């Protein structure tokens, strides 16, 4: 083999090698580019700052609860007392003393116990808030994913229908050329084709807008191609189970934890009617000697300080009233949350029931009859039985019914996402 032939062979081998790498790279990239609902849920839960912030706050409050149950730090007191200012002689006056003492305060009644209990209830509320945010996140991610899926699938349906509209335009042009149809039919076909193109553009705009919102949770992964096929959600429990789950929903448990925190605050305010205590001890050292040359004795002291809550009308009484009002408000907030959840359940159950009925109607009759009507209209137009306007109307009706059937399926899954938000066991 000549040197030129060898170089050509090597060049072809290198080219084939890089071409192989190119196709392998495209295959791997395409596999990586596909985004499924389960992966979107996982990515959103891992990266959501709201959930992680609630977890961090709960851990901080757990630490605060331990600290809130401890006595205040003791205080060390020291100083030089009764020092003569004319000569600063510490041994001249018998009253001159160096004092070193310690004090310990004891809050009123069981304030420490209730204060720690209040903080523990707040920590529990934050953990429940994290669970609640996870449930909200799952619901919102699922509904957003389904909206993107709807827009993308609707574009596929319209692009497939565009081929039919294009063929209708060509048929109208042929018929017009042969003198068997009017120019208006051609213009109508071209107009409907342009309207369909504009409709596709509008759906593309909506898809991109929803994907832009999706970047809040997924970043650049929000622009990846979705998995083919209708997304699958976990099975929705029956209505009676969902009703029972409402009492254990994280939002209700969160409100209960807030009520517990406010009840602890009431107990703290009632403890303020009791006296607080401070005890202390001092060592007092004296300098110099007595007039008879004997050493001056050092001294000690024991002290007790007591708070005297005698005038409670504008302080303790008002604190109790304020704490009680906050607790009452927390109870009303829980009742309002429960009513909202009950409303969501009733609305979701009704939507689910009617959507199932409508989907059955579309799948059993409307889709089939719309397709048959469009085929019959085409045959009738070709035989001269109907005008071109009737043919276009049948095709537009078929397209609208296909899009509506797709929308109903997606709306049913969105309703399931709302019902799963109410179910126990989701995003624990």
C-alpha cells in the first residue's frame, strides 16, 4: 500500500472514530436531557431553601429550649469600699474593705420550665412548617410539570394537524386551478393555516413561560425535554380516608403547636405574680490594725433580694390578658385552616368526579365521532356535496376536541395533585 493510501486510511479511521464519539455523545446527552416527574420532585425537594430554612430554625429552637430552661449566670461582685480620698490610705480607716461576692438569681415561680416548653413548642411548629412546605412544594412542582406537559403535547397535536391543514390548502389550490372551487376557498385555507401557526406560537410562549417559573426549583434542568407519556402520580386515597387525614395534616398540627406555644406563654405571664429571688454571699477583707495593734477581723455577708409584685394592674394583669388573646387568635387560626382544607377536599372531590365523567365522554364518543366527521366532510367535499367552509370547520372541530381531551386528562392529574396534598404520608 502506498504512503498516500495509508494516510487516507488513517484519516478515514480517525474520522469514523470522532463520528462514533459524536453519536455516543449525542445519545448520552439525549438521555441526560430527559426530565421525568419523579426526578423533578427529587431535585426540587433537595434544593428548596424554604424547607431547609424551616429545618434550620427548628434545630436552632431546639437548642434555645435547653438554654431557656437554665438559671441565669451567677454574678461576681468585687470592689474597694470606704476608701479615704485625702490620702488613699487603705489601712487608716477600719471601715475600708475589699469585697468579693457572688449572686444567683432565681426567676419567678416556674418561669424557666414554661419558657423552655414554649420554645420547644415553637421548634415543633417549625418542623411541622418544613413538612407543610414540602407538601406544598410537591403539589406545585407536580402541577407545573403537568402544565408544561400539556403545552408541549398540545404543540405536538397542532403540528400534526398542521400537515392536514397544509394538505387541505393544497387541495383547495388544485380545485381552484381546475375551476371546481373559488379563490375564497384557497384564501380561507391559507388563513386557517396562518391562524394555526399563530396558535402554535402562543402555546410555545406559554410553555416557555411555565418553564421559566420551573427554574425556581430546578434551575437549568427546567428546560430539559420531558419524558414521553402521561405523567404518573401516586394513587389518591379514597374520600373517607382523606377526610380522616385532615385532622393530621401538617397545617393543622402546625396550628396546634402554635396554640401550645401560646398556652405556655399564658403560664409564663401568670408566674409573674410570684416573687423572684436573688441570693448572694460576700467576703469582706479589712486592712491595717486596731488601735491596740490587734489585726482587724475580716467579715462576711449573706444577702437576699425579693421582687415584690404589688402593683399588677398595668403590668402582670395586662400580660396575662395579652397572652390569652394571642392564644384565642391561634385557636381561631387553626379553625380557619381546617375549614380551608375541608373546602379544598370538597372542591377537589367534585372536580375529580366531573372530570372522570367528561374524560369518559371524550374517549368513548367525542374523539371518535370528531374523526369520523372530519373524514366524512372530506369525502363530501371531494364529491361536491358540501362547501370548503364545512370541511375546514370539521377539521378545526377535530383539533379542538383533541386539545380539550388532552386538557381534561391533565386537569384530572392536577386535581389528583391537590388531593395528594391533603393526604397523610406525602412528603413526611
